């Protein structure tokens, strides 16, 4: 409980900071008046329609990726697992890239996140069709890796065949992940899917605890492993797919946050879910503040920064695993 309270306080502090940090030279009091709907109409527009939804999306996406990572690592009993392993993020990115390639996003701006959600839904159907209803965990992982590779290849093909250099640049920038220029429309589109994914993973917490003792032990305790597997797959797909559809590819959050908090929670999967969600929100808020403070004129992408943070942690995990195997 103390860990959750500490992370929540950190998240609240970062959220408040995010509301008042930006490239525009607007003072604290003018910003505060803008959130209250007073003062310069342009400041009101920036505060209420840009900064506030950006901070809200940072919380939602960070919490979703952290929760999905904790749930998937608990299910696979592997600290190297992360939400993108099921292929949903790659297909969500493919859907968004196709919306940009066809020009649909230029005609209807919300086509971008909606196409991403459609791609995420397609990935779940393909995953279940490819692996089969009673597939083992290894088969699911291999199917997810194959789908991710296929989606990545199709994204590369779309970039290669793009005749419009501006569209190609937009695809590349979107793939890097960012919360810039997002609105409450993006929050409305993603929130129901994110809530469904969080509910599915939270409902699986007791099964995850039983599964940590081994699959045979979990079955003897009355856990329906097949049902648990489907709930985790659908939950992870909802969380990672919806997050990718509105913010682009933001990696390593679901890998790094559960790993850093695992010891503090005693390693029990159910105790790791909430801290990972709050910690993920804090990490994305901190990263988004950072990209606005450093190199503000160069538009450093959020996904690039999280990759720079996550890669050393991932390499450290691999090194530790190598040492245990030796």
C-alpha cells in the first residue's frame, strides 16, 4: 500500500507539472487562468484542448502499458515479456500507417486511431486463428512474433511504395510515438477499449497467482488455464492496441516498469498489477515532460526516449538471465 501511495503521489506531481510545461512561453498564473476558462482565448485553447488531454493520455497510456506488461509477465512467468509480444501493437501501427498512406487520415483525422484499433482487432483474430483455441503458451508467443514480423514487413512496404514524401515523413514520425497534438477525441476513442483491457487483466489476478506455482498446480486449484490465457491475451491486446492507435509505438514501458517494481511487491503477480499501472503512468508523464524540456525545437519523440531508457534495462535483464543459465 505504501508503494502505491508513493507512486500515486509521484504521478500526481508529474501530472500537475505536465499541465504547466510546454514550448509556449506562458506563465504559471496565465496557464492556470487558461484552465479555468479565463484570460486570452488562445491560452485557454492551448491549455484545455492540448495540454490537458495530452497529460490525460500520458496517464492512460502509461498505466495501460504498465498493467499489460505486469499481467503478461505474470502469465508467461518471464520478466523479459512485454505487451508487443502478441503482435497487437504492430498491427495497430499497420492500421494507422494505412490510414496515412491512403489519405484517409487527411480527410477524417480520427480515422488514424480508428484504423489502429481495427488493426489491433484483426491481430487478435489472426492470433487465435493461427495458434488455435487450445494452443499452448509457446505456440501463442511464436504466433505473436510471426504476426509482428508480418506487420512490420507490411509497414516497410507501405513506406517503400509511398509516392508522397510528406505522407512518408508523417508515417515515420507517427511510428516513433508521441502525445503531441492529441485531443479529448483521442481520449474518448481509446478509453472504453483501455477500460475493457484493464478489467480483463484485473479479473485474472487470482489465476495469475495460482499460475505462479506452476500450470499443473494451478489446474489442481481449479484454475481454467485456457480461459485465463484468453483473458490475458484479449486484455493485453486491448491495452497495447488502443495505446498504439492513439500515440504510436511507445515501447519498453511494459517491460521496464514491472521489472523495477517486482521486488518491492514480493514477486506476487496480483500485487504487481496496480503498482505497475501507476508506475507506468508516472514514467510516461516524466518522459513526456522531458521531451518538451530538452530540444523543444527539434520535437524529440516520446517513443525514442522510452527506447533509450528501456534498452539498457533490457540488456541488463538479458545479462542476468545469461548469468543464471551459466
